[in-house]
C-alpha cells in the first residue's frame, strides 16, 4: 500500500464560468494494475474526470498526477502518446484503414514501418480480429463490435501502461458488449495495464472492475470494491444504483430455481 | 466557313497560351493565398467573417468591371513605382488580369475550406488529440483529408470561374480565348465567337475533370489517379504555354480598339512593319480609355485613334473646329502634354453620323440634321452604348433642337440592319462603316457643324518618337485611305464577306499602291 498511485487526483475542481463546478474538490487514487470503473449519471462529471488525466482538459484547481508527475508540468502531446484512450462511440478515423488507425500513435512516435506492421498483426490477434479480413478495411466497413475492438487495439498500440476508456462498450448489443468486456479484462491482466473505465452501467462495472468509484454532481459519493459496494452501508444514491443489478440477479436466480 | 475555321485554329496557340498563362497563374496564386488564409481564419471568428464578407463583395462585382478597375489602379502604381524606384512595370494585360482573377478565385476556396474543416466531427478532432497528435498533425493527418472533398469542390468551382472570366481579360490587353469572342462579335464572325466559347468551355471542363480525377484518386487511395490528374494538368499547361514562350518576342506592339475597322488598320500596320523586316504583335480589343493610357505609358507602340475622341475625351474640348484646325491643335497638344507623336491623318473620318435608309429620307424630305429636327418627335433613334452619353449627342440636340420619340442602345453590328428593316428610324452610325453603302443608307449633313471631325490619326508612343524605321514604315499610310476605300475594307472584314481583318488589310494596301 505504500506504492505510489499511478494516477492521483488531489482536490481537483473544474468549473466553466460562473456555473456550478463540474468537479468539486475530487480526490482519488488509481493504483498500478488496478481496473477502476467510474460510475455516474450523465452530467455527473465522469468524462471530465477522465479527460483531466491526459490533459484533454486542464483542471481549474487541484493537482492531477500521472506516475507521480503533475500533468501540468508535462507536455500534453507526449503525455497523451503514453496513455491509451478508447473513445465513446469508437472515434476511429474514417479515412484511414484499420491498420492505419491502430498504428497511429506508434507512427506519431516515429516507429519504423516493419515494427508498426508487426505490431498491428499482434494487436489484431489480441483483440480477436481476423488479420486478413480486417487489416485493410475502412471503419465504415466494420460492425459496431469490430470497430470498438479496433478502438481498443489503437489505444494499446504504443504499449501504454495506462488505458482510459470513455463508455467504451455503451453502444454495443449486449452479447458483443459482454464478449468485448471479457476480452478487455483479459488484456488488462495479461498486459499488466492500469485501466480507468467510465460507464453508467453499474452491472458492467461490477463484473469487470476491481474497484468502483461512484460520482454524482461532481463529487465522489462511494469508492470501493464491487464486493464492498454490494454489501456496504451506502448513501441513498448508491443504494439505488445497486438495487437494479441486485434485483436482476435475484430474478435470474428465481428463474433457474424454478426450472425442473 | 472553312477559311474562318482555319483562321480560328491558326490563332489557337497564341490565344490558348495567353489564356492558360493568365488563368493558371491566377488560380495558383489564389490557392496559395486562400488556403493558408482559411486555415488562419479557422480559429479566429472575427477574421473569418471579415474574409468571407470581403470575398463575397468581390464576387458581386461583375468580373468585367473588376478586370477594368485593376488597370487604372496598376497604372497609378506603376507610375508611382517608376518615380520612386526608377523601375516601372507593365500595367497592361497580364498583371491586372492575374490580380483580378486571383481575387475572383478566392471566395469558393476560402468558403469551402472553412466549411469543409468546420464539417469535421468534433469527436474525430478530439480523437486526433487523444491519440497524441499536435494541432498541426491533427490538421494535416485528419482534418484536411476529411475536408478534402469539400475543399476540392471549391477549387474546381474557382477553376471554372477563373477560366470563364479570363475571356474578359481581352479588353485590358491580355491575349486570351476572349480575343475570339470580342473580335468575333465586332466583325460578326460567329465562327470565331462560337470557337472562343467552345474552346474556353472545353478547357474549363478538361481542368475540372482532371481535378476530379485527382480528388477521387485521393479519397480512393489510387496514387496513380492522383498522379495522372496532376500530370494531365501539367501537360495541359505546358502544352499550351510552349508555343507562346518559344515564339520570339515581337519588337512592336500595336493596339486596337474593339471594332472591325481597328482590326483591319492594326493588321495593315503589322503588315507594313513585316514588309520592312520588323516584327509586331497586335494587342486586340483594348477599351477606349485603356488604349490611350497604354500608348502614353509605352505599353503599345502605335495605334489608330480618331481626332474627335482625343479632342473631347483627352483634351476636354467642347467647341467644334474644322478638320484641319483640330488636327493641328491636337498634334501640338499630344506632343506638348504627352510627347506622343501624331504621324498624321490616314485620310478618312470615322465620325458619328445620323443615317437612315435613302428611300425613307427622300420620302420624308430629310437631307440634313436641320430637316430631321422637324420630324424627330415621331421618329426613333438607335446608337451604340457610348453615344447618348457623349458630348456630340448633347451638341446635336442643342444645336438643332432635336428630340426623338424614343432612343435605344444597341450593339453597333445590329444597328444597321435594324434601321434598314425599319425597327428604328435613324441610327447614330459611323461614317466609315461599310454597311452605310451595303444597306443603302444616307448620311445626313451637319450644316452647323455640331459634330466634331473624327479623322483617323496614327499615333506613336513617346519612346518610339525617334524610331526612324517605324516612322518610315508607317509614313506611306498617311493621307492614303479615302472613306470609300475604308468602307469597302470594313465591309470585307465584317462577317458576311468572309474576309479576315488581315485579308481586308492586304486588299487595302493593294488599293493604296494602285492609287500611287
């Protein structure tokens, strides 16, 4: 526990103009190899929190540290190149092939062609896409699931230690979503990543993450393991959030009990 | 028909060369200015509105006017430059055309570049930053490629506009495919007019399609297509320019105003110079005020003007004097004020004259303008675009108290048949026009000398005043051409007789020599 956190927020606030702050003095640590899910409703500030990490947004107050360094003291572009990012709604470049999309950060980092090509093949395999079929396709020719697999491959292409994911699987059908979630969790473990995933789906968070932070109106209202959240004495909103998955689980159990 | 087509084809290298040179330069310059400007304006809303507003205003100026405006502007600049640095530049032809067309090409490129870049989804731009691109890399690797189809559409529009508008650079002295159109209109050579329009259209379409090929090649990632398109454009440009560039530069430039008689006389001058072993080019179809300034500035070396024009437009005189006195005073004034040499009168007048069908005039008992005044309130008159605004018209009205039932402006070519067919009763025609005899019109006398004399005079630019070779080559033309001879030559050169200005000029020279 004495190991320094990979990502840490210290009293971070973010506000635009005079309105109520989007984030209000948030403090949160993410440890190495941890899979943290940030759960909250729309407008709770969860996406803002994520973007502060790779400086797509700068904080109004407080300090964000990545691997111990204050991100304000680091060049934003360099920082982003060493942090993977999976965008909400895929965010692939429509004029580039799958291979070019995946190899974009390595290319920006100046890798040579052979290195990039080999990396693309490895990554396609890692995200379970067919090398021959998908390599030279354009994003418009992919299904939603395939597109998000490419999105994941692009995020981890330059071998980052940290991956940020903004509602990565939100737009997918339940089966695909489940499969990709599982696959990502496997990658997270195999590659020793530190992952931060944003979601509004508590069930997804409970099933994938090591730890869940619940954010509401710019404040962290709960922070703990799935187990702790399921069983702990929580504030009203968190209890409500937990109620749905719990009810679903009970119904499923009831259904299987009744079976002959 | 065939000979006209052959003549049109023979002129194609020179006209197309001029057209390509001016439109390619303008387009490249326009792109070089507009693209970076659009990129700068992208992140500055104030500048962006200003730019788009200014470009739109430019677009609303008729292209002909825009081209015409640049000539006096540059003339002033050139004079200033000459005075301050001792080096001037030519304000005629290429430079004003290029500048006006460049301005003209900017709006579509600016607007489409800005719209195209605006149209890139914010999510994609954020992804570009998220994967670690700098703003610049995002622009080059993501935003510009995604906006390319819209930007290319703007470039193609600009190309078509510029190639089309370049035909209008003829009146400010730039050789272009417009020479066919202007010459053709003035000499009723419809083959020329159609040929010019078709050539400009084919050229515009070819450029448009080659640009389209490059665009499709870019989006479909066919390098060869992009290459083929670029190669095609390069070949088109070089192919059109080589004949012009490889031609030796002529020593003398002769100007013409935009009508048949001027084309014939310029051809005559050119042939005289060639016979004496000198080389000359003709700057066709210059506007009336452009041509005098061009001579004064030495951009052309010689041209034929008319005494009445200089008298009223340049000397600002409103009194009317006999022919000989006007010529003498004018020669002295040109020499004194502008160091322009008046070599002499050619021997005929091309004055404004009221004309009507002979039979009609006899039936109404009209012989003079005074007779006409009594009848005019029931008659209609047609004149060219200039006439009713000119001092001559005011003088005629004042002197004779004439007022017509109706006055109409017409292209001079259509005036004569209009009066012959009875569409109008009287026209303000030109005394040396061949169609006066052709349509059996009678020119009404001007007993009170309201209309100043319009002797054709040969003018030489200040720096050629002491050019003995030029002067001796042109001397035989002085006082050598009578009005009947000129009318016949003009008639030959306008449309229905199938003779080119060059052929009419040769006929004229033969007649001149016969008379000797």
